C-alpha cells in the first residue's frame, strides 16, 4: 500500500500541469461534477419540452438559450481550469463542491427563469459558481508565480462581469431596465464572459491538456445524448399513460433511438485530441462552438419527447422541433471537425445536402405524417454515417495502393 500522504492530499501547492502529461484522463471529481449538470440540463430540457408541447417554442427559444448559456459556460470554465490546475487536494475539492452547489441552485431556478422570466434563483446559483471559480484563480495567483498575472486577470474579469449580472438582475427587479433592453444587455454580458479567457490568456497561456479537453467534451456530449434518451423515455411514458400507442408511436420511438445513435457516431468519427494538440490557436473556436452543439442536443431531446408523446396528431411545428436541432448539430459538427482535422472528416457537400433535406422534411408533414418525418430525419443521418465510413474506406485503400 502507498503511504497515507499519497492517498490523502491535504494541501498541494497549485502549479500548472504539463501540457504533454501522459495518460491524462478525467478524474473521479470531474465525473462527479458532471453529474450535477445532468440535473441542470434535464431541467432546462423539460421546460423547453413544455414550450414545444404548448405551441410556443419560438417564444421560449431565447430564454432556453440564455439559461443554457449559463449552464454551459459554468461547465466550460471549470473544465479548462481543471485541465491546467487540478491539484485534487482538500482546498481544490471543497471549492469544486461550492461550484457543484451553485449548479444545483441554478437548476432549481430553471423553471422560474424559463417559464416566468424570474432570474433571482438562477442568478444566485450562477453567483455561487463564480465565487468558487474566482477563489480557484486567486489561489493560482498566490501559489503559482508563473501563472500569477493570468490568475489575477481571470479573477478580476470573472468578478467584474459577475457584478454586471447582479446589476442586471437588480435593474430588472426594480423595473428600471425595459424589457426591450434585457436581451441586448444579456448579449453584452455574455460577450464579456467570452472575452475574459482571451484577455487573461494574453498574460501567459494556461497549460490545458488537449487530449484531456477532448475527452471532457466527449463526456459532456454523451451526457446530453443521455438527456435526449431520458426525454424521449418521458415521452414514451406519457404516450403509454394516455393510451396514444400505435404504429406512429413505434416508428417515432424507434427512429428517435436510431437518430441519436447516428448523431453520436458522427460526433466521435474524428479524434479531436491530436487536432487540438497541433492547433492550439484554434481552441477558442472549437471550445466555444460546442455551445451550439450542446444546445442543439438539449433542444433535440425536448423535441423528441413531444414527438413521441404526441405521435398520433403531429403538426409540422413538432417536426421542426426535431429537424432544426439536428440541422444545427450537423452543420456545427462539420465545422468543428474541420477545425481540428487536416482533411474534412465528413464531406462538406454531404453535410449541406443532409441539412437541407432534414430542415425541409417537416414541410411534408401534411402528406406523409409526423412519424415519417422523424423516420426520414433518422434515415438521412444514417446515410450520412454510412457515406462517411465508405468514403474513409476508399481513402484508406487509395493510400495503401499509393
């Protein structure tokens, strides 16, 4: 047995971890941290599903994207910090627990934020998360001389933007901020959040590990696929309780599973770790671009839930609730693959064709029915997977012959 000091890391001086650290994988604490986001994502997906079922998905789309931004950004900040400065000692674990508590508070405030535009609880949860993260960066500034300026910049930037979020809430609660200004102010504050890492890293770039980051993003993608499966399962339960079973129900339920499997397959076609290692300067585009992919998967889960539950009488709007997220996912995935791959993993022409077909399919609902629309979307994605695999086989054979 190793000595107790290696099992219980009471206090370790915080210093940057090596970029090329071998066998770097997600820690048990990171996996536990992700589980709190399962709750938050499930809450926002369920609320958006209610909006789709009620026929006001378009009106609730902006609140959905705003709440999801808070969830995604909190996860992303912790993930990149941990990739550079995970000491896994007692102070690090306790501050991580603080951030986890903030995620759960945020999740509790999702229904009020999406349904009633009540931002109080969700802002409180976000504040708790940011306090934990600022404390981590201040610890970097105190204990890592090389990273002191970067740590101070992160702490100052995050803290100042958080003051902006609190001021926004106060103005909304006091009725001073007009409704027409609330979205522009949100966009401004979100842009400032996104700008903090670019500004802070100019002092000295952090030593995030490319393969670790690729794995972390892959794991969060799987969580979102799991949320889609859970949402579709809720739709199955609702349909069974209401006695809405039949041929369309079976087709949509089965097609939804095939669709999710095909989308999963497409995401993991190309290893992102090597690409991020060779193209670290493109990491911002790759990391930020995942907001759209993650949001699309969450919205897809809501759409599948409603599609399954209302399989007997579907309108074209429900078909669009499945088609639009799939189209956004495919387009962004191809773009992100291109960022970290020397050659396109998925043919750009094939992606464009698939997106056009998928997005237009719901228009045919009056003639072919909602079940056929969902099945058609699944078939398009399966064909895209098969075509990509066939293209890879041909390319490999040509390389061998040459």
